[in-house]
């Protein structure tokens, strides 16, 4: 993940590396082609989902704000994964998903340049939870689900912290 410092006490982490998503989609399609079943408790990545990794270079963080833009319309939900999850054969497990989720969207009838809508309290709590978990984790993973026309290619998303 890229990490851009706007000021010495600000850290912005961007969700943008697609390699992990590609690998997880390959896992799902490989199981489908071979006719094998998923492991007990495993959650396979769906075609409309992406997974991103954030590395926390410092653990004393305070959530500041979300930055997101979505070209066109649609709905995006972001879910944090609570446990360490390494992509080296350890699969995404259903029991590892955190609450609350973050959600933002633009309705189909809205102009493309209209501001995105979001559940402000949930997004605030979600950001605070990430900062809290970063105290004990140097890495976290995030599951993005795209609905109603939203696509990963049309999304720019980052989270800002102060330290």
C-alpha cells in the first residue's frame, strides 16, 4: 500500500494493490473448475469483491477521515478482517470479518459529480476500530464489495490517521 504523508503527523493509507484480489479470484475459479469444495469455514471471494492489504508502519494511530471517490454510480461496502491473514495458503475465513462495515454510494439517478453518500457514524466507528486494531497489528486486510454498477476500477479510497 502506498502511504502518503500530508504532514509530519498525518498518514494516508491507500487501498489500491490488486495482486491479492487477483490471487483470491484465481483460488475461487480453480476450485470451481476442478469441482472441489471450499474448506470448512472458508469464504471464497466473489467476482464483485476485492481484497486489499494495509500495512501500519506505526501502531499509535488516531483515525482522522476517509477519502473516497467513485466514478459513475453504485454502492461499495468495506469490511475489515480481524485476524492476521496471510495469502500464502491461509484462506479468507468467514469468522474473521469485523463489524461495523463502511458503506458509501451514489444512486443511479444522481449526477456523476454529486457527492457520495455514506453512513457517517458507521464510517467514523469503522475508522476508529481500525486505529484501535492497528495498535496490535502491523497488517490488516479489507474486503470491498461492489454493487449496483460500482467497480474497483472506478474507485479511489484511502483512510487518514494522525500519529
